[in-house]
């Protein structure tokens, strides 16, 4: 572990239990020193409060693996163009961050800790600004909603078409904003591969008090406009690989998996694809009919649905990670895993037990609120 990494981890333990208060102080300091910054953030700050601070802390702690995170930070900078962030804003955020950490670090907070966070934040900010400066795309794309279909009480599938070309790869995700919750952006995986007609499909579940997901499920309608930010994510197909594929999807984590399958329908002839689709209840297998149609059309695709809390369900029962382990062997396969954080974690743990090499596993902790 580098000295910088050690200092960052040590110092974070001093404030970790006070994260909510640190976040409150951080925003207050930021808005006091630059009131115009408040306009970049949503009116409702309750969900946002921990989001930016959490993202910064995660990025800072990722500096142990600079090569892996270089492109991530650059893409994050491109993504932040949607907020109209300018270079001077980075200075304000950095200053507020150090002051908040120092205030809650107490008497154990040292000059060395101060400098470590300054150095780390400077690396992050410079990479993000470089990514933003090199981007020739618009900060975001306007897209018209073409179809909107409710699947049960809390899931919707909708398609939209950007007014300008939006290049993306199957398996990537974008931030979405709608007029019903202005300035609130949430990430959703695109559920379709790039299409000639430029349409993009999204699968959204309304999560509890999720402002954006509720609006996209319950209020969005055909003809509405949404805004889409730059695509991110690396859960994409390696066309050079000849290995068979296992896809493991939980709930609306099916979205990027379905995009990957759609891409494979265009050229695949030799790779078997095993798609495991898990949910708690039968109604949550909201796209199973479409998956079965695809499996009937493409002999290389097999679909295994599973429910964890539906005793009468005719298919597989139990958690999706348990179901996957009943099949196999899988040692020679490429894996794609997408779903809630808990589902992804459980599946990765099970794949490690099955001795699947980590390099062959790509995963997406499906987000969106």
C-alpha cells in the first residue's frame, strides 16, 4: 500500500461514522462560498446529500489502481458536463471537502492527512477536467419518448429516440433526467444495442421514495422529452472471445443483459449463451415472454427463469446465485452479472466458490432512483 493510500484510509476512519454530518457541512460550505453552485443541484437535496461526497470518497480511494480508474475518471468528467461544471467549480468543491473532513476529523486530524486529500483530489479533478475538455459531444442529448408500457405496479419499459446521434455500446448505462424532477439525474442501463433507427430502450423499477424512478414509471408518457448524458460503463462484449457466455440478471438488472443479447443476435453463430433471470415473484419476471421469444428464434440462447419467493412457480426456485451453481460446469465461460448490489455481491461470491476466474466476470451494480 502506498503512503498516500495509507493516509487516506487512516484519515477516513476518523470521519466515517459522521458521514451524514460531514455531507451537510460540505454542502453548506460549498453553497456559502459560491451561491451560484446551488442552481446546479436539485431542489430536493435529501438523496443528493450523500451522493457527491460518496462519489468523491470512492474516487479518492480508487487511486490505488490508477490505470483502471484513469478512463473512469475521464468519463466521469465528460458525464459532469451535464451539470455545466466549470474548472473553478472543482476548486470550490475541493476546498469544501478538505474543510468538512478537517472539521469532523477532530484533534487527530493532521497536516499530513490534509495534504493527502489535497493531492488525491487534485489528481481526480485534473483527470475529470481533461476528460471534459477532450469531449466533442454535447453535454447531454434531448430524447423523445416513443413508447411507454407498464409491467405490473412498479416497473415500466419505455423507448426514446435522441434528437442527435448518441453513440453507445451494448451493456453501457447513461444518466437520465426528466421534466417531472428537474436537475435530478439517475443512472439507468440501456436495454438495447445500438439500432439503425437510433431508438433506446430502458427498464425502470420505481424504488421506494425514488424521485426519478417513480416519475419515469408513473408519470412519463409518449411525447415527453427526457435528457440523456454521456454513456459510461465497461460491461461490454469482447468480440475476440470465443468462450460461451453466462448472463445472470436480477430484476431490472436485466436491461444491460438484454442489450448484450440483442448485439449477439446480429453476429453470433458459435457461442452458447445461458441467461439466468431471477426475481422474487413471478410478476417481477416482467420481460420473460420476450426472452422466451428470443430463445425460440436463436438456438444458441437458453433462458432459465427463477423466483426466490414464489412457492408455486413452475421454473427454478431459490436465489439466482444458487440456481446458477446447480447448472454448469462454468469454468470455461465468460460471465455478465447485473442486478441490485446485494444480488451482484452474492453472485460474485458464489462464482468465486465455483473458481471462476475474476478476469472473466463483468458486472453492473444496477442503479437508478
